[in-house]
C-alpha cells in the first residue's frame, strides 16, 4: 500500500466497523443460549469469522445475511465434538474465550492459530482454568496448541487477576457457567467489561461489587436480539487522522463509548484535541454515541497507570499522536503491548524512527519528543492490523510516499479501512 502526504483534510460523516470484542462475545453467548440469537451489525472481519467458524465446527448453525448473523443456540451442553483442530487464526480473543467454554465440554478439543497466535502467552488462562479443575495443556505449559480434555470436576474459584486482561477474566467467567459453586474474580486494574455486560443482557446474573465480579454457576439463558456498536478502537485511527491533518472535520456515528474503553477520548482531550461526543445512548447494555472531531494542534502528555487498560489497543496510534505533538509524550506501564499480535512497543519505535520521529524504547512503553513533520519511508506492519493502520495515518503526515508492508492485515479488524480513508480524504 502506498500512502502519500495529505494536505486537504478529512471531511465528512462515516461509520466505523462494529466492535470486535462485542462481536466475539455475541457469537459465544448466542451459541451458549437456547433458541435463536440475532446479532445486528456484526463485524465480519477475519478475527470474528474465526470465532464463527469454530462454533460451526461444533455443530452450531450460524447464518450470515448482510451484516446480520442468525445463531441457533444449542445451550451449554449441546456442542458436538469438532472433527478437526479449531483454528483461531490471528485471534487470541477466540482462543482464550473459547477455552473457557471448552473446559466444560465432555469431548476433547485442540486449539491452534497462525504464526503470531502460536507464540502468544497462554499460561495466563491455563493457570486459572486448571485451578478450576479444567484439563487444559499448552506447549511447554504456555503456548498453543492448547489441548483440552473433559473433566467433571469444574468448581468455582476466587481469583485475583495477576495481569490486567479482559480475555483472562472472560475465560474464567465462561468456565464458571460450567462450575459448581461461586466464582469471584478480583481485578485491581480496569479491563473491558463487555463479557459481564453481555452475560447480564442474556440473563446470567453477575454481581459487580467494587473490584469484585461474582458469578454463581450458570442457569440456562435464552437467545436475544442485539445490535453491535462501532468499535472505538477502529474509530481511534480516524479520530487521530482528523486531529493531525489540517482542515479536517469529521463525524463518526454509533461508536461504542464503554467507560472501560474510552481512554483515547481522555488522552486526545488532554493533548488539546477538539473532540465532542453527543447523542449518547445505551444499546443492549453498552453505551454508544456519535463523535465530532476537528483538526487541532497538540501538546505531549504522560499516559500511565490505570488508564492503560482503557486504551491498550490504541497505544500504537497514540504513539503517532505523540510523534507529532509539541513537547514530550511518555507512555509507561504498558508492557502488555509486547504480547499482542506483535511486540507493539518495538514495532512502533522502529518504524516511527524510520520516519524521523524522536522516540526511545522503554521496557514498558516509550518516550517521544514531538517533531513538526515526519518523513516517508518503507514501513513494516509486522502483519499486525493496528500497526498497519497506525503507520498509514502517520504516513498522511509524512513528506513523500510511504509504503506500508503487510497492509492487508487490516482485514483482522477493519476490512474497509483504506476505502473509508479515501472517502474522507476525497
Ligand atoms: C480483548 C481484550 C484486550 C485487547 C484485545 C481484545 C477482548 O486484551 O487488547 O484486543 O476482546 O477481550 P487483554 O485480554 O490483554 O485485556
């Protein structure tokens, strides 16, 4: 993909693809329910298609018509043993959440993925699921393939999350639907709460008391109709593009603004961004709104501590904001970025350096001294969708023509990313 410096501004109104995290959970809850679930405005990106395919392999009928999915739920115990290993592709959400469901089945399964996923840490779910009595093993105890075997001894646990991870929390919550007794999860740092919201929407009572999530072993839940909002993590690329490129003025409609995901709004405002959220409403337990963003000059800021979990996927694009803001931007407490689809700290530091950014790598983040303009370059996405999109936005502010290698990875979460950019730029 070749991207040139842009001087015209992004103008117009657009939607962004539906939320990836919520789409995964809608399929899982729909499959676990009794009866039909209709998911309107589902994301049909590669990651979500992997979740759909895994459930199809286990005998769940999922029909896709336009942007709606019709899931014929089979109930918690209605799945069939898949004939082959379940391939989660690039999607850690699929692998980790599905593991929570699979430890409760009376058949064995194997979970595999692409090169990136086969090297991502899994002891974080193996450990709590084993503590619950699950029979789950990984290569060297920590990597995929995951081998999951039946057990009839699943029990609720009290578990303090050692790392802030919504995927780990969700795997435990899903396994608790198959466990005897009560499960209590204690989280000391905020992570996205879509699983809690969705389980409650489907009727599975979850109690939230301060930083404790309490779930009693599952009752049956029934199919529902739900609407998936736009993904704030995808919207973030357009928000940043419109903020950075002169003369921009855009509106993004129907974006999820769940308070466990909205750190990007806080950071943009603190850096001097002109962004307004309006028309706020609640749709199937998830807050959504419309956004208006205009170009504005930026100043650096410090991003650390509790906010990290609320913007973890936005840090690559926030690094681009920092690279072009006046003064210093510091990102700390974000070591988790090293365990994403690629090591996102290393990738952003290396690639932004190629573009003339003043950026230094920290073990848990980066320090960036803003410059006025970047230089075009041959840039590597490392096959990571969020790195490809962050570098593409950086290229709009770089003198010359940039080449983004591996740009097709945007299909993981934002299949029409380049078409939307073209539309807003023309
Ligand atoms: C996700 C949780 C986050 C996020 C990922 C999606 C989810 O990871 O980075 O893209 O859908 O639960 P953690 O499990 O590390 O919080």
